[in-house]
C-alpha cells in the first residue's frame, strides 16, 4: 500500500506526495519507481503509477509527466493536446489552469514544490 502525504494548505486541490515504498518494483528500483528514464520494467512503472492514481482517485484521468531536467525551462499547458508535444521538452517546472487532468512530478534528490493560486486556478 502506498503512503500519501497531503498539505493542509491545499485542500481545494487534489494532490498527494508519495515516498518510495508501497510499489511493485524490485532491486535498485524498489519499490514505487515511476520513472520511465530507468531500466526498470515498464510493467512495474505503469503498475506503480496506477497505484498512485488509485490512491488519488484519479485513475481515469490523463496525467502529464514532464521530461524533468535541471534547467530554467518552464512549460505552460493550455490544452490537453499539449501533453504529447510538451512531454519531450526538457523542463524543470509546469504551469497550468486546466481542470480534469494531473501533473506528475518525479523526484530523487530534489524537493517538489506545488503552488496553487486560487483566484485564477493556476497550479505550478
């Protein structure tokens, strides 16, 4: 079972922060590896992602996983059609105000930052 942490300050935004336990990956990728940029089996990665989406109750939604790299590049998602096109650009931040889809941020040695501006609905 995956363990989810939530911010009390972001109750109006469906979100969750997860550690590395509770997934199906083994060996050096044990256990909740969700990165396609590893040699872990794709079946494990997708099973781990499904566990997280189920925990968030968004398993039916599309989730954008950016090509995260340490850069000063920011991607702004204006429409769902941007998913495939923008998924290959190296970025270090994502901004959107679209409703009904998720943004997945993977970390190892960095801390994720989630900011929400309630008036405009922007999430970054």
